[in-house]
C-alpha cells in the first residue's frame, strides 16, 4: 500500500490536523497492514492519529464505515450504580472522546447524519456473529478487554477492512487478572528484537509512542513515571 501523504486535499471536507513524526509513522503502518496494535501512554495522540486517518479514508470511499468498539468498564471499585434509559444513553459517556474527535475532523453535522448509518459505536457483546466488510475499526482501550473477547472481535474482520487496536497495557484501572487483552495480544503476535517488536504473521504491525510525546501538561509525564516506576 502507498505511504501516507498527509495532505488535507486527500479527503474533501476533512478538517486539518498536523501529525507528529510518530503519528505519521503509525498511519503508514495502518495503511500497510490489516491489524495494527498500538501501546501508548495516555495523551500521546494515538486515538487522534487513528481517527484522523480513518476519517480521511471515510471521505474518499463512500462504502467505508467507521466502527469504534469499546468495553464500558468503570474505573476501580467505585460504582455509579444503575443508569436509566437505553443502551446508547448508558454507553454514550464511554464513547464521548471518540465522538468529539470525529466531530472535530468531520464536523458535527456529518457525524450526526451518519451515526448508525456509516458511523457506529459498539460494545463487544453486540459484535458476536457479525462480519465487518469495508470497515475502519478502532478497538479502543483494549487493555480493559478480556483476551477471549479481543479474539472474538478480531475474528469479525471481513473483506477490505482495517483494524487498529489501541490502549495502554499498564493503564488497567480494575483488579481483574482476566483482562488486558492488549498485553496478551502483543505477546501472541510479536517477538522482541533489537529493533523492537517483530510481527510473527503478515499484515500485522506494532507501534509504540514514547512518553515524551504526551501532549498533556508536563506534570502528567511525571505522574505516569511515578506510578510506572514503583
């Protein structure tokens, strides 16, 4: 596949977004592979890079659909209790960041018009039995997913579909040894080498952002170091 050119005119109507060198490297890996795994700390811009690329492809091909999959997991032992209304209303807070990025890149009107037609937010439970053709799939916060569930999701890949699995393998907010599908998948599909993670199979890639690429306040980097180095 061709290398990404990162020019705004490739997708008419796409809002301009300047990618960092590492984000460009990630997009090139996505374009060259079927499945790309991304392990990065919070605030490094992994979701922004992925969804900006997806939006570009989405505008170029009317057959493409964007699917964001995420497990609605509460942080830690604190529970908010029963939430009223339908499934979409209950899941909305978990997809708020992805929706905001899509609205930033495509415009709020496009997202509202295409929601549930070409743009979908899904929880893993409702993917069983499906086959996703012509899809751009982001499996977000994969460290919160069980390995067997990530297997189920990756088995949904159909024709002309691209999948990106993102998360931070060290950012697990619940005490559940059966989760962290991201770390599990990296061990299954890649081997460590002097040059980094080498894929065991074709059409797979791995990308990792450096902590210094965190775009949040500088103190966040120290917070991450403090919890990581203990």
